């Protein structure tokens, strides 16, 4: 007996309005992500190795400020350069229309890396020390973003088998909901958000050599993203790339390789 496909609930993207101001669910998921970061980073500071290194609560507030700038600027720039360079080359002013959507995780990651490098330089700290502190606090924010994707009914999955119990029809898809699909934002929420968070949090509970946690984050996210992309419909303006891999998968491969290199280098060096 074939399963009856679910249908995307078609949430109203606007959570509530106050006069002329409309607050979108996607914006609320970003706020939730920042709040979770503050909470989890505060918990990280209770661990002896961070207190011994002189980290205080005010440092977390500063890290969030730098991180927000990195996420927003890097995410938008990454989308412009990685996904639609030809369009924005002929419509450069549209790159500033962030309210129309278009953010790329890999661009956001590069933006955060640049922001953390600047923070480390300003504060006179090791770059990998900074990224080791924040890495376990990042997956929950990624998970919040995927919830926002699901609420918006975007980033729908590839066609699913007729016997998949949780297959879902997405009316926003080009087929207007005729084809049952994998609910890929939920897959990514589980992988990038929950599972990666649990793994990194447990891994980082014990003192690690500088760079090991950062390397493990890159490896973990890269592997999860590479895997879940098999269930996500490629962007229609990109399609699949070489070897039938998506743009997201090709961008994840360097993450994995760099993560392995950082973790191996950190493991071999003397403890710091």
C-alpha cells in the first residue's frame, strides 16, 4: 500500500505585524540562532580551560557582533559570487536587495572566518583558539536557519519514492506540488543542527589541542552537507555540476579537506 504524501503546510511567512512593520518567521529564526549562540557560548566559558585563558562574558557579546556582520555580509556576497555571478554582473545594484532573499552558507562561513580573524587580531588571541570556542555553538544556529527554510517552503527536496511515509508535496516547487519530494530542510535541520551539535558538544567537552575542534567542525559539517545534498533539489539556475554533484557538494569538499588538514596538524603538534 502506497503512502499518502504529506503536503507542505504553507505557513504565512509573516509571523506578526505591528502597524506597518511585518516580522517574518525567517528573521525570528535568526534571532533564535543568535540567542542560542549566547547561551551555549556562555556555557562553554564555564569549562576550566576557557576560564583559565581569561575569557569573560563580554567577549561572547563581542564575538556575536563580529559574527553577525560576517554571516550577513559573507552570506550575501557568497550567494552573489557562488550562485548567480552572471546575473549580478549585469544587475550589480540588486546585490544590495537582501530583502528579496539569497544567502549562501559557504559565503557566510567565509565571512565568519574573516570576522573571527579580525576579532583575534584585535584581541591578541589565536585565531584557532577563537574558532575552537565558538564551533560547538554554531550548529544550533544552522538548524534554526533550516527551520526558516521549511517555514518558507523553499529548498525543497528531490522527488521521493512512492512508499516514503514522510514524502511531501511542495506547492512552491516548479511542479506546483504534484510530485512527492524529500523534505530536505528537515533532513538538514536534523543533520546540520541536531546531530552535528550533539557530536561537537560532546567532543569539545574535554580539553582538546588548539585547532582540533575547529577542524572537526569543518569535517562534520562538510560530510553532513555533502550527504543531505543528495536529497535536495539543485537550484534550477545551476542544476548539477561535474560528476552529477550539486554546487553545495562541490563547495563542501574543500571544507572536508581543510578540516582534515587542520585536525591532523593540531593533533600532531604539542599541546598549547
